């Protein structure tokens, strides 16, 4: 297969956001195959997601107009076979850059959430301007079936161009069986950005109701809600059993925990759900679209109503008492592995390139 040129664009490599991690994974994957890959970001940071050395990283300067102009220059000079954006504000800027540059490059824009239109004018433009954006794009990728339906029915994405590709999730090998899992201390782990939509305040409120003796909760992540969450921990006198550990690799936490909880108020996919299943853990999650799809309702976990701290506490106690057999959960996670995701993206890009050639 002839090697290609891809331009990936997203917000940042810092902070551990799901969409940004996916773009780093995809850019690294295609670069490792020998394709020429440029990854463009609005910012990096000290805790940036690692990249394959073959990826050429371009960091834009602050200022949306300057960013659009620089993106337009990259499209003209790099001449990618396909240009791809993750997150709605970046989709707007990349689409404008295509118009400014006069480029005919196929665009793929990836949407990762139901509420992104609330996060700024450029993000809102992607949703409310969908009838225009969809004409400028070759494909619109959504990370769950529910999000795909919403983008078509509510926002006007062109059905023939809109596809669902689950996020690729790296799954390290794990060795755990029902006996060793049940023998672990009653440790609960939760992972995500410390922001309101992730629902960690609800989880702390629920944990104040948990009856399991010696149960502990570790929350991994950073974000604007840290101060409020610390205050909530003090209010419930939970400092001895709830720990905010900041942004860190969650794999060691999964390897020590007996349970993972996802308390989100909105979640279009839920990489944490896949990671936890891949580690063999039972998962208690709120009834958000992504976790419901991944867990197939209560088949591979326990779904509780969003914001219902009493139900969440009961589900936590039940899962800690009987964490069950890890094997079916590990098998389920493989359907969302990085290998499965890479194959889906490869097939999509092959299709787009063939269309461009008129095959």
C-alpha cells in the first residue's frame, strides 16, 4: 500500500482528555506504519501524551485567527491526503482553514460529546453550523451510536457521511481471576477530568453512604473541580478513605482495585469503562450513552440513574461484596481495543482516498 500523508488536529496533548489521547494514538499508529503524519495542537504541556518519534508535532500559538491562517498554510504546503480534527472547536477552525487555503483535501471531523456546543463559540459553531460543516467534510465520525443518532437527528449531519467508530483503547495484558479479584482490598477507583460533567461530586456523596468495611476510593485526574471536591471530602469527613491523586497512569490503580465507578452526568463513549473491563474489574456506571453501549446495560456492569447517590452506593456495596468473574469483561473489552479501533480508522481512510481517486 502506498504511503500517505495525514494531518491530525486537536486541542492539546496535555491533561489526559479522551479525544486528545485518541488523536495521539492514531497519529502514532499511522506514523509507525510509515505514513507521513503531522499532528497539530493548540497547546502541549509538561504532561503531554507520548507520541511516536516519527510524528511531526506542530504547536500553534494562541489566537484563533492566527491558528486558522497557520492551518491554512499547512494544508497548502503539506498537502495531506486527508485532514482530521477531534473536538468541535477544532473542527470549525480546520474547516475554515480549508476554505481559506482553497484546498480540496478531504476533511474528517470527529465528535466526542453531546454538550461540546456549550464550551465556546467555535464549538457552538460546529453544532449549529452543521448543515454547512457537513458539506465541507467527507465524513463525520461519532464515538457512539447514540451520539451518531443525535448528530444526524438534532444537528443535521448528513446521514450518508456520518459514521460511528469507537475510540481505540490500549489494553495491556492482565492476569486476574475471580478468586484473586475477590481477595483484593475493597478499593474503588475512578478516573477522569475533575470537571462537573464527570460527576465526581456525586460519587463522593455516594461514597459517604457506602457500608463496606474499610472501603477506599481513589480518584485519578485533574481539573477545575478539585477545590470543590476537596471541600466535599472534608464536609463528609472522608479524608481517611477518599484520595485525589491527580493526573496519573491509571493502569496500576486498576491492578489493585476491586471495582471501578463511572459517575458521569454525560459521557458519549467512556474509555475508562473499556480500560476497567480490560483489567477485569466490575464497573458501576451512570446511565450515560457511552457506558450503556459498552456495558450493554447491566450485562457487563451495573447501570444506575445519573445523580442517584443512594443507588450508586448500593451498587458499589454489591459489587465489592461480589466482584464476579473477570473473564467475560476482559473479552468484551477487546471489541474496543486499539487494534479494533485502528482497523476501523484504516478502513475509513482507505475508503475516503479511493473516493478521491474516483475508484
